[in-house]
């Protein structure tokens, strides 16, 4: 993920969950990118796949954090 993409993604998620600090959103996006990459390489989630982790998953995760779920 490039710096511009990260900035765009953080800005997008922050519009929906402004309560979360930018640093938290950056870490969430980095983790999501890592999990997606590992799934694509076959190092994670071999059973039941193929798996895809995207921005929609970060939206849900951020909403759950705000709601305390």
C-alpha cells in the first residue's frame, strides 16, 4: 500500500468513525493489509478459502471498536 493509498483509506474510514485516532486507523489498515497478503500467499486461511480482506472489513472493525463490541 502506498502512502497516498493509506492516506485515502484512513480519510475514508475516519469519515465514518471520527472518534478513532488516526494512528489507530493506520494500524488497523496495516494489519488488514498484512492478513490479506498472507491469505493470498497461502500462509494463512488455507482451508475454506479463497479469502479476501478489504476496506469493508476495516469499516466494520472500526464501527465495532466505537460501539465497544
